[in-house]
């Protein structure tokens, strides 16, 4: 085997290493008949069509409303839409354009908003019209009134299974889960909820940026890893959960279902976490990133079980195939420990926070944590221009309401079937005997070479692997020899000798090829191990 010094790459993010692997794979594919297969990306290769059809058609209606108030076709100037009787005008307009894609969706959307939410039709349609035109700043800046209510109900379906918790969550519409992470980390520090050098816990394996942000000098958090292992079907064991009893741990960050494991926290484990928080750690702050929850039937988030302790993060990107739209929300329950923590800060820190927020409110100490996050996202001074772009909020509203109107869950089933078929294809190519698991989202897969080589070959093989093979060699071999790009599991604090494969972004027919390639790499290690063993004898 070709020897490569991987030490320079050990500290790099798997997402950055991926770029180098793509170059290797391209060179290989150019020299052979192999096709480059990049299964390292989580970007889905499907989209939700109905809400998009509604969005793009609604834009035409909105322009016609602008031209009602002022119209200079030659100069290309129009006015601003007006609310009075706008719902009736939309109805008439849709009747004239009934043959266009999206017309039926828009008609049903307004009817659903009025009957299911009790919205005033004019107020709802005007909010969408003015927002899709984008002629005003977001008001309220945290999230539009109707948009928040629609997104809230969608989240209760997506995150809370068959039972939503009492009360409601305040939502902040943000530029995807990425922005949510940045805003939350920044505001927790700014408000002294967490302090530089504090100890936090990470539910690992976990999306790499959670590890990397925590290590930045801005935060310098000491991270305790609560490990979910292959041996426990990627659930937290009692021993790992017990670590959270340590009062030094201020917060516990999880991605659920996991990335790279795609495994949701199961009901028994959630029950143990609930008992721990309620009986031993009522002060423990939880952050749960649940972007893949819609791929697990009946998914139930920690925000459903422990709403007062939990900051929820959700992104629309994966489920609706809209990574480029940058749509996400931060959710904090109206009754939460964050607001309580703020009241208990030392006097000097409270005074400092008074000075921080005095420019936006006469009573800074009454400013809720969710509104502090909004202000901090714009460095407070620009709070008056905070808020997610209004056309984006319209798209978010239409994505949400499309799912709420889909009572048969045809879209969800279609998305699940796409991922499931690809997993089955990969397993055929490997092949591996993997038992069904109701908590598996099928969005990613973690293939642990160490686990499977131990099971099928033995402990001596594993010892040889660890002594003679660098973990990054796995993804290098796949790129160099097979033109296949996967991500190294170690970068997610998954097992070092594992790889992450995405079942979202390639066509169904290539996953058996990926399975065979992974098997070929493993076979290469086994053959070398066997040869070295015979030579040793």
C-alpha cells in the first residue's frame, strides 16, 4: 500500500478534507471509466414542488397588487400593496389563473389558514403579499405574526410526535441552522449564561462545527463527550448519561437524529434524560438540533419532553430540499430556565447587561432571552433592522403549511422511501447484516470498519489495523482507488476507523457501487493483514 503522511490533516474538519478528496477522485475518474461519486454531502437531490409552485405564482399576484396603487410601465415603477379586500382580489386572480401550477395550492393555503388557524384572510394574504415583494423591514423583527404561528404548528408536528407540551414556543426565524448555531453561542456568552472556559457536554458523534465552535478562543469551552456507540446502537448508555450529573457541566448540546449516525434518541434514553434533568439537574441547559427529525416516524424531540430547559434548533433545508434558501428557526419556550438564569446573575453583570440593551428598551431586565438573541445577532445597535428576509419567511410559511395540509403525509413518506431504498442498495453492495431500527433516519450511515472487522475477522485484525493504518487512509483509498468521496467519521468524534455516507445526494443506482467499494477497501486491509501474519509465521 502507498504510504501517506496524514498527520498534517488530523486537525482539519472533515468538510475541508472533503475538498482534497474530491480532487483525488476527479483525477482518478479522468484516468479511468469510473464516475466520481461524492456521497460526502448532505444536500438532498430532491425538492418539494407544491409550495415552490405556490411561491413563484404568488409573486406574480403580489406584483399585480403593487401595480394597482401606482404603475409606470415605461419606467418600471409600481407602488406598495394595500390590505383592504386583498383576499377577495387573490381569489378572483386565482380563478383567472386556475390552469397555472400553484393556483390550487394557494387557494387551499388561504382556506386552511382561515379555518385551521382562525386568521383574518385579508391580514394573512397581505402579510404574504407585502413580504414576498420585500418592500419593508421585518416587523416584528423576530418573526412575522402569521408566519410564526404557522411555523409553530409545523414544529409541533415535526418535533413533538403525538403530544405537544403545554404552552408555546417563541420562534426566531434565522438564516438556516448555521445562523442559529452562531447566534445562540454568541448570545449565551454575551448574557453570561455561559462563560469562557465553562464546561459543556456534547452528545457525540456530533456535527463537527459544534466541536469546533466550542474550541474557538472566543469560548474555549471544556467539552465532556457523552458518547453513543455502535455497540449500544448509537444510544447513550447509563454510564454516559451519569456524566451529566456533574454540576460543572452547564449545557448539553445534541444533534437528534445524529449526524453522522442518523440515529434518533430512543424513548427509553429520553426517559432517562428527563429523569436526570428533573431530579438531579434542573439547571442543565439543553440545545437540540433536530434537522433530521422529520425522517423518523413519530419523532419526539427533547424540546417536547423538557421544554423549559431546551433551546430548539430546526432547519428546513434537508426535508424540503432547500439548503440554498437558508431557512431555520430558534425555538425557546415561553417559560424557560434561561430567563430565570438572567434574573439570578450577580449585580455587576446585570448592570453590564443593562448597559448592553438600554438602547433598545427602557427596561432591559425584562428583555426575554429570545429577544436578546435577536438583538445580539445584529450586535444590538442594528436591532431595528434585524430579522430574516421577508421573502424567505414567505417560503418558510409555504413549506410549513404545505406539510400541515398534507394529512396523508404523502410527501414525508416519499422522502423516507428515497433514503430507505438507497440504504438497502448500499447494504446489498457491502453486504452487511444490519437489523431494522425504528429510530434510524436513513439520511446518513456510519460504517465503522473497526466494529465490523472485529465482528467478522477478529481482534487481531483490529489491533493490526490500528497499528498499521491511519484512519484517514479509509477515505483516501475510496477517493484514490474508486473515485468515491465519503467523510471521515473521526472528524465527528465518531469511531476513528469509520466513514460517513450520505444517502441524500446521489441517485439510487450508485449506492450498491459505493457498498462494493467500501467492501473492497476493507478486503484490501484484510489481505494485507493476512499476508503480514503469514510472513510473521
